[in-house]
C-alpha cells in the first residue's frame, strides 16, 4: 500500500512521507527539517526529567527512510544539533556510528538558528554545511520560512502542526506539511520537538502526517 502522498510543485514531483520528510525522486534526495539531535541531552544537562533514547530513535527513523528510498543525498533544512550541550561525547558517538554505516551518502546541512548556537557538526561526520538559501532546481532550500525573490522556498523552523476538532470537544493535533507557491513548510523530524499550530490560508495546501499515512486536509 502506498503511504506517501505525491504532489507536483514547480514542475517537480515530490513525495510527502508519513515520517515527516520529503523524497525528491528526480534528485534521489531526502529532505528533513529540525532534527534537533541531542535536545533531550541538553534538557537533562539542565536537570530536567526528559525521555532517553530520542537520538537513537531519530537516527533509526532516518535509516528506515534511506533504506526505503533510492537516496544519494540527505538535505537537512536546519537545526541538526540542538545546542552546544548536544555535543556530549555519548551523543556524538551515536551520530558518528550512524554516519559510518552510510559512507556513500552525501549530506548537506543548511544552517539554522540552533546550528549557529551549537556550531557546525564535527568534520568527521562528512556533512557539507551551507548558509541559506541553497538553490537546487526550482527551490530555495532554507531554514527560515522567508520568501525568496525568484524561487519557491522549502523550509522548516516553525514545526507546523494542525489541530483536528470533532464533536464532544475531541481534539487531535498532528504534524503537517504546508505547501504554497511561495513558502512551503516541513514538519519537525526530530523525536523530541514541539509544534506550532498553523491556520491554513486559501493559498496553501495542508497535508497531515500520522498513523503511517499522509492525507490532504
């Protein structure tokens, strides 16, 4: 059963994936935003009780997506590491081991606000780090969701989510993709991230991700 939702944007076919990522078949590229590696460790450094294992879970999900799709390139739309405290030896060791399992994969990170605080990933990870916008085909790949003068933007940063409301005060909050001719938003990929509730406009299309499916609102 097909679980992704195929859309066309700027003449390109994109697959919106249930696990909060975009696959671009023509470029054999996987796009994710707001990975926030080490966020839980950063909170624990502040003596806050948060779940363990989020870095392993995030990397495992990346492994699954990369195995399921023909990927030569992984593009991170900002916020790969959460903070300087995310550079704990145990956290970086997990990421290093993950990277060594994928030596042929090219990885590009577009710097986000958390990356500027955390610093670029270690050179040993073999990640090309660039400033926004990074132009690829018809798209300006960015972290900040700001319009580009000539290209449609694919961005992260805001962790978009949409709330479905039903009778008897039923409420279901799901991560979502926001597709627009000017600025498109990807949901946050990381395990330990919040979300910003968005309100759709007439110019945007909302695609909800949840329960292993992606469907248009």
